[in-house]
């Protein structure tokens, strides 16, 4: 990108990018969310330090246009938006006033894919892994649980948010479009999915709790059903129940979930009163 | 419960509410609940209820416009009542999980009202843009942060301060065996959260990974942190192998159009 196109010869510094990070950290993307422009107000808020620097000597119309441009529809994911902000800052800096439509196009092109990565990697997988590790400790009353969860989740989250801004700015467009980087992204998603599913398997065994209380009388000897099941396979029931619920949840619309939870509470209580589970 | 304690808990609910849309550092039952335990002087119960709710609501998050049951107020009120009404720990935990579920649905409706108020932000921002003053849109964020604080501060305070005695009376009128049954039933609930998570992250052909984790814990009694680390090691190894295979395939394709073999495209 040539030196000639630079806005006013102003150069964005690490200090400006730090300000962008703090605005994203403090105001997030959700505070000003609305149906018309989604998270655009929040995006513009985080980008403001960059705009202020680049447009400080420009006439009012240009500043108004810059604000309007970034108040257009934007919808992505909190953590991943760091990188979009960094890249947007780089493009804002290196385009002339006539080339600004490109900024909107690039933002629109990135927000979808990065939201997908953000949702699947941060919101679900890393949050779930951190939550599972924490819950495993906390279920036994160990206060280390929430502390571990907080540290694991936020260390990853904040590092990616911050370095997304810095790297996004430094590497600019190159980062997203080059084949090598797309592969790195794919590897990260695959890696976290695999770890997520393995941990899920362990969690089924460690956190779902059910014990059968029924005892059968066979040939005048009392047979404890739970001992029979344990002999076949430890934690067989938690596995069967979870896999069964998985089949149900694949079909069941999420808004009926609460009935599933209430139903299980009622069913469990009845089975307990009948002595089937203890 | 004292007015002071109720206010402290409600303030925490308000802060978590702001965090949920802003910094997003807490927003999960296990991170929101324990502080309530510290305020009320029973950290152990708070930890157990929070962990149960964390697992129960594991796959849930506000995605794709769907408003989930309100985990923040649900957790805070659930932990509070688990501690204040629990005659024995197990019954208290059952009470906590049950109230958390009910309150979460109630406050979910409340949040929908706030969604309506937010629709005025877009025209407001358009007006501020015409001033050409970049920092003027900070006003919207600050106004929203205050509203965001209030929408959970107010209901939490009302439920905890005024609803406490009502909840205690209801709890006292429920026969003990039913409470004990509820406590046992809530032991199954983590299966709900885990199964939802499965529908989201399990891709075709990944049952082997699930069974691997299950066996590590069920047969070998490895704890979750150990399972995470060992699976991380295996996943790194797997990814590395796949990259090598990919690389060799591209090499052979370049020479003789070799048949492409690959691993799972997860």
C-alpha cells in the first residue's frame, strides 16, 4: 500500500490501537445493539480513536461521512471483532477519501466468517471447556473451580481480542485472504472441536449423576441393578441418558428446552419416590 | 436476609448485567454465583449450585437472535435461595436449581421489553453522526450501560428482598421426600446441557472422540484438567499428521495427479 494514499500523513500508533482495545473491552458489542444496525454503534465507538486521529484536520462533512459509514449495519462476535477493527483501521489509514466505499465492503465481508469462528471457538468450545474444568472442581465445593474458569476463559479471550487488533492492523488484508492464514484458522477450529468433544465425553461420566435403587429377586438371591450395570460398564446410565437427550435435542426446537428440563425434574422426583433411583 | 445483603447482591446482578453486554468476562453461572455465596457466608453451597447450573446451561448463549433464559438473575436468585432456605444442603441445592429455572424464564420476558427500548438507539446515533463529533456516540453506550445495569438490579432486589419470605413459606410447605427427589433429579440435569453442546460441536464421525473422553474418566478416573491436556496433545498430533498428509497429497498431485486422501474435514 503506497505512502501517497495515506490520510493526511497521519500514522496510527500502538497507543491508538490500545485505545481501540479498551473501548472494545469496556463497551463491548452488545450495549448499543438494536435491530436496525445491530452492533454498528458499538463498532463505531471502538473505532473512534482511529477516526479521531485520521480525520482531525478534515472538514466537518468528511467527519460526518466517516461516522455514517461506520454506523452502517454490523454484526459479528465480540472476541473476533478485534481483528476486524485492526484491519479496518489499516484500510482507513491507507485509503483516500474517494476510496472509502471499500472500507464498508471489507467490513461486511469479514464480519460473517469471523462471527462463525468466534461463536464456535470462543463462545462455545473454549467457554465450555473452561466451564467444565471449573464445574468439576466446584461441584465438590472447591473454590478453585470459578478461579480456573475465569483465568482460562479470559486469558484466551483477551489475548485474542487484543492481538487481533494489533495483528489485524499490522498484517492488514493479507492475514485473512492468504491461503496460509485460512489454513491456520481451520486448524484452530479443528483443534478446539476435537478437544471440546473429548472433554464432553469425560464430563458425561463425571457430572451426570444417577444411581438405580431397584433390587430384583432372582432365584431367592437379591440382585442390585446398579451393581449389574456397573459390572457391564461404569457410568453406563449417564452415557445412555446423555446420548438419548442428544437425539431429542437434535429435533427439539430450543424454545421448548425449558419443558424438557422441568419434565426431567418431575420424572426424576417421581422415580425417586417410587424407589427406582436413589 | 438484611437490606444491606440484598442491596449488595442486587448491585452484583447489575454489574454482571453490564458485563454480559460489555466486557463479557463473567456472564456464566459459575462465575456469577460464587460471589453471592461470599456475601451470604456460604461459599460451598454457592459453588455447588453454580456448577450445577453451569453444566445445565452449558450449550446456551444468546446466539442468532434467540433470547435464552436469563442465566444471570437465575443463577444469583437460585444461589441466594439455596443458601437461605436450605435446611440440609441437598434440599437447598434442589431449591436453588428450581428457583433459578423459574426466575430465568421470568426475567427473560423482562429483557424483551428492553430490546424494544434499544430500537431508539439507531435513530439517535444517526442524529449524533451529523454533529461530526466522533466521541458523541459514547453517550449512547453510557445510557445503555446504565439501563443495562438497572434491568437486572431492580428485579433481583425485588425478588430477593421481598420474595424471600414467600419462597421460604413455599419451601416449608413442600414435603421433604419431594425435595429430596428434586435434589436427586437435579443430578441428571447436567445431561441436558451436555447434550445441547453435543448438537452444536459434534460433527459427523466424532463419536470416537466422545468415547475416548468418556473412557478416560469412567474407567481411568482421570480428572477434567488431565483429560483436556491429553486431548490437546492428541489433537495437536492429529492436526500435524493431517497437515503432513495434505502436504504430501499436494506434492503427489503436482507430479502425477495422485488420488487425494485426507482425514476428517471437521
